[in-house]
């Protein structure tokens, strides 16, 4: 009898077990509106596809090659050009604004559009300093050289070029005034006609026109480039309108339940591209926040999402209008480029493409030819943080976690002279710097944002080189130093949000680099050399001029994620 009971119990347990396994597995999402990857979904790529301050992306295709540009505002060279074979892996190949002669009165480049037509590339954009207005440049090779500007008399910002299949060319900008244009001369062939008012979101900008299935689609960004940023679209059977809005607008937005809690916020300013396999994709910018989810330091970064665009229908971005860091959709066959080292040896005739200046540099203050293997800088009277050209050279921060290290030997002769390692965003800057006071050399941390300037306690330096280090850990920056064989000692730790765009304003992101300034005085007596194992500064006098020299034998800057 026990055996029968045991057999019955075993069968009962097996039956219950089978019933349990036959039940469907329920996967709960904490946010049912979101599009976060489900467990065990394979991640195919990650956003951002171009990290760091790379805003307002625009893209075009030539065969199976893709070219992308972004806005650059006060930095020179301006409007970087990237190349890709798969829309995910990108390599910078040049700049559209690479000569002072193109914009001799200053540079402040807003959103740009890149298009390819009949063997020629066109980049059209807005410059808002010096000679302000809209213009385009052309090139047969996207890596350059690019032509001098052709200026066009249209209102607004963020112009777009559209080449219709009947041979006509049109230009449109943020007020949605459409013009036919002579693309050879820039002459407007018609008066402007307002073809759309947008959906009512503030600061409409970045319009693009596409033609598909006999419809003209007009897409634009609305809501301002903060959390409410979004992308909307309308269409018409006639390029001159009237345009009917998509009833499902916005097609891309994170200021909703679907985007709530998403690492990427402020999405918008997009451009759509059809690939060589006929799939559709959208590039756009967004930003990654730090600490309290309300501040971002890296700037607006270029992201990518798939688009479903049925015949006679409306484009749908990634199923529900949001994108995530981890994307799981099918992609083009991936063709990555060799990973570029983070180390720069300054052993070429020109700086690597990642390095930028503020405005057009004084060529007499920057040289790679004064001494082989050295970058030489001459300190100027211009203070760091102004909109004018200063002795600054830097590169974008691209990661929330990083380490930048240099070695500096600098014994200033005057109390107005200072030089060091810097974090810079829209004129505000955090400096790990050497100065002189009462005949002694000191190291301090100086934090300047807006009208506020904070200085740490002065650290008296011993003779000889000083190792400088800035460490970023998402919500904080830590400034450290070392001399001789001693370990690094932390001086200050500060919340990174004080260099965030929400704090200092405008549309860029944090740069890390080197600077030297005479703080309003032209007298600069102390040349500097940076090199040795990381960066080294050492005294050098020239009969004709005094200058800073940066010389790395092994590396100048290390970025550690």
C-alpha cells in the first residue's frame, strides 16, 4: 500500500511540475511604456554611436558609404565629417570648416545638413558671429578640401537642402519658409513661402525634407533642446504644401512615460537615412545625465535608432518613439574601424583630428615644427574662458568616467602667468594650474563658473616637474598632483554638475586640455615643455620668442573608462 501511495504521490508531483512548466513565463517591465531590452536579448550596438559633444547630426549616403556631420559652435576646426559602412562604427575623416579664410570674422556654427548630389557634397549651416547668416560649402571629397562659403539670404537657422527628382533644388530653415534656389550661385529663384507652422512645440528647428511614395515629408525638431526635445513630421503631395501633420506626433521623444528614467534624454534634431539594403534609420542627438538626472556634462551626443516606414505610411522610430543605450535590433553587417589609441605623441605634422581650438588659433602660438616631437604653445594675453582666441588646445570628454594625466615643469617668471590642465565648457572652467606669488611657485585648483571663482589652498611646489591628474567619476571631478616618486595626492573634489550645460548654459560639452595665459598682459617670459613619460614641462628660452612646448615621449593623455 505504501508503494501505491508513493507512486501516486510521485505522479501527482510530476503532474504539478508539468503544469507549472506549461504555464507561460511572465516577464514584468517596471515601465510598460518603455522599450528596454528584455532578458537574454542580444545587444547589437550601444548609444551614443558618437560619444561626447557631437550635436545636431546629419547624414547622407553614397552607395554603401555613409557620411555624418555635427555642429561645433565656437570650436575650430568646425563641422567634423565622419565616415561609416554600417551607421554604427564611425571614423572622423576631416572638417568642413578648416580654413580661416572660409569665415574670417569668427566662427559660431549651429546645426548643419550634409547632402550628396551629382558627384558633389554640400554642407549647409548657420554662422552666428562675425558675418552672420546661412551659407553652404561644397566638396568632391568629404574629407576635404571644402570650398569657400556661398551665402544665401534666407531667415532663421538650421537650413536644409532638398534636391528634387525634377532637377529643382530647394532650401528651407527654422521658420519653415521654403525657397527654390540656384544651387550653383545661391540665388533665390522664388519668394519664401511658409509651408508649415510645426505642431506648436517651442523653438522649432532643424527641418529636413524627404520624398517617398509620392509624398514630401517635412520633419523638424520641437520643444527646445532640453528634456522636452522631440521630433515631429508632416507631409504633402506638393512640396509647397499644404502639409498634414502625422497624427502620431512626435515620432521621437523621451519627455513621456516611455522615456522616463531612460539614461538618454533630450532626444531630437534628427535626420533620416535609407541604407543600401533599403532599411531606414534615424540619427539624432541626446544627452546622458549625471547624479540627479537633471544635469549633463558631455554635451549632446549622436545616437541611432531603426525606423519602420511602410509604403504610404508614417515613419515609426524603434517601435514606440524611444531609444535606449543598449539596442537589440538587427543592423547592417558591422564593419568596425581599428580602434584609435587614446595616446597622442605629437609626432605628426598636424594635430590629430580630435584636437580643437577656441575660434581660429593664432598660428604663431601653436606649432609642431619648432622642435621635432613637440607641440609648442606661446602664452597669450587672452584670458581663458572668453569667446576670443586663446592659448588653449583640447579634446571632447567622451566618457563619464575618465582620467587625464600630464607632467608639467613650469617656473613662471611673472605673477600674471599661469598654465596647466583644464576642463572647459562654455567659458566656465576648472583648472589645475601652476602660478607664482611672492617669488614662490604654487599649485592650486581654480573653479570658475559664471561670476563665481573658487581657489583651493595653495600648495608650495618643490623644484622640478609636477604630475597633474583630473579624474572623472560621473558625478564628480577630482584634482590631484604628485612630485618625484610620490603617489598622487588629492587636492579637491567637486560636483561635475557645476560644469554641466544646465549650469553654464549654451549647447556644447566639457573639453579637457592644456592652456597658458598671461591674464590680460602680453608679457609672457616662461617657455614650457611637456613630455617625458606623460607630459613634461621644462624651461627653455628663445632669443626671438618665448613659447610653451608639449612633448610626449610615451603618451600625453590617458583616458580610462
